[in-house]
C-alpha cells in the first residue's frame, strides 16, 4: 500500500462485523455495548450528588479520595496537560470545569503504578467528562537501545498511540507530578471487548485475523512496512515462533497465578478477594 493509503486505512464497525465467514455475532454484541459506554452513562455509576454537587463515589479499595500529591500539584499538572493538547482540543477541553478527583486501583497490566480518576462538567450536570490519569514509566527498551528515548514517558506513550491508532482519544495528553510521569485519556470512551469464551472455532479464527489486521496496520503506520514484510518472509517460521511463545506465556501465567493463590492461602501475602 502507498503511505497515504496506510495512513487513511480504517477498520470500522461494519467491516469488523462482516469480516470473515462466521458473522462474528459476539463482536456485534460487544460493539453495541461499547456504544453505550459513554461519559454520560458513566456518571451515575462512578459519581453521586451531595448537596446538589456531583462528586466521585468512594468504592474502597478500588476507588478512594486519597489523591495525595495530585491534590497538592493539580493546578500546575492541569496547566501542563493542557499544553500537551493540540490547540483545537485545548479550546474544547477548556469548556469543562474540574469537579472532583480520586485514586483508582489499576488493572493487571499496570499493577504498581499510580492512577487517578477526574470528573469534569460542561455547561450543565448532564455534560460530564471523566479523565483517567495513568503513570507512565520508562520503556523496557530504554536500556538495551540506549538511544531515541523521550524525556517524558507519558509523551512517549501518547505519541505511540497517536501514530498507531486510526482514531485516537482527543483528550490524550501528558504531564508530571513531581518526578513521576503521567499520561491522560478518557476513562470510558466506547471501549469494549469480546469474551473469547463465547467464540466457536470459526469465530475465533475470524476474530484472530481481525486483530492481526489491526496490528498490521499499526506496525505499517509506526514502522517501515516493506522491511517488516521482508523480515517476516513468506514461510510459516515467524507464525510458528509466535504461536510457541504464546503457548509458553500462557503456561507461565497459569504457574504464576497458582503460586499467587498458594501464597494468599497460606498467609504469606494479604489478598482481597471477591471485588
């Protein structure tokens, strides 16, 4: 494909659902649910009205009003974040007013990092905007490569997403709190996922190829598509290597989980369950 063709390549909902021979009905259901995951739909789930004002609802230990350093440094953090936005998006964002913020427990992929949820309101109570502030740490590639690293890890994350994604969050940005780097994005902006347990063999194959399409497009936008294609070659060698790695990774994950469960059962670590 030509460079501009790669840049404008899109995978929309109609193409996704019609991809392959299976019809991907579970994907259609996921897309339907995703369309409902908006800021407006999130407001009564994550916030409540107290004395006529909206505040984020405490849900310990997952969501609590212990923002710490964010509370002390939020004005300068917000000013720095605004500067990371393009001017048209900065103008859009400045229409919202900060209402509340709280600390959030992150998902599995971000364990050990800091995360906050912020609530902004537009011209009226029915115009909410939830932004998530996530800590960004040094890339695992920084030391082995030793070059080309950005001074701000949040900027690195945001730049990568903007390059790879066909439709990026308009509120993607970055800022610091002290020596810690953060990036900002919407908390829920029509994100959804497919439950792989609901897929039969044909649907799983079609869904896998759809994911490969999205991944290939991201690599073609962020790297040299011709070199990548040449490296992969025309044989199944790379495919088999990835499959072998994936199976080994899954086995290791199960072993790690069993060790964690055993440690919690014996009291070696403290664990909160049934959240």
